[in-house]
């Protein structure tokens, strides 16, 4: 039996930042970023069939955000609010009742984790969620920060490796090590 069939009540699918700018052709492209989409679509179908909620975070920066090079940050401008680059990939089949988590809006600091001042933890608790299945972009940036926070908050976490891609190979190896050390599990797909 494949893992996609093990979804049960108390689970949620948490999709991190599958937005145009993080895919080939975007402003901060991650190699093969678009390859996560078909894998995630299978998980979305399974989540809908099992009636478990789908959460999707999005990086949603104001112009001139502190994380942009022009403002002294590490990244080229990306995921600027209301631009096409900030939109979810159109081929990602998010259900109409997807719970959207918006982050990266603060003027004073970046928010790599979907838990950082978003209220996500409270929403998950209120919804009776204890187990998270996680995929998205980028493995060594926002997926990493989100998974570490999820573990800190005591959620059971499984990362779907085939549903993630990262910025650098070394970054991905180090990120996986940190997530495993924090008690997250990995499955291939
Ligand atoms: C991300 C770099 C900058 C991510 C967000 O979603 O992983 N990476 N902002
Ligand atoms: Zn960002």
C-alpha cells in the first residue's frame, strides 16, 4: 500500500509555496520546481477522497521587501503581492476549500516558516490536526523552516521527498539531516 492511502482523520496536507516565481521561468527559480506539481496533485486527490484538509502557504511580499537584495536581503525580488509570479501554479489542483496561509508580508523581517506569526498552529489545533504531510518549495528554505516549527509544536511530520525540490543540493542534504534530527520522517512519494 502506498503512503498516499494512509491518510486518516487528524491529518492535513501542507503544501509550501508552490508559486510561479519558484518554478522554472520565475524570478527565483528552483531547478525542477515544477516537478513537484504532479506528485502533489496525487496527494491532493487522496486528501480530498479521505476528507482531510489541504493547507497551502504562499510567499506574499510587499514591494522592496527586506528579503530582497535591493533592501540588503539575500534574494532577488520574488512573489510580490498580486503579481503573476506570486500566484499558485495553475496546474496545481488546489481544491476550492484549500486553507491558504499567507506569509512574508511583514515589513520588518522575513517569514520562512508557515508557522511564523500566521496563526497556523492555532488553526491546525482547532481543526483537530496532529499529523502533517508536507511538500513544496523550497526544501532547504521554507519547507525546512516550516517542518522544524511543526516539530517544535509537537506535530507528527512526514515530508514527501518527491513533492519537494531545493535551492542547492548541499542545502537539501543539510536540511534533510536537520529535519530527521528534529524527528520528521521522509517518504519518497
Ligand atoms: C522561499 C526563498 C525566499 C521559499 C521564500 O519559499 O522557500 N525561498 N523566499
Ligand atoms: Zn520570499
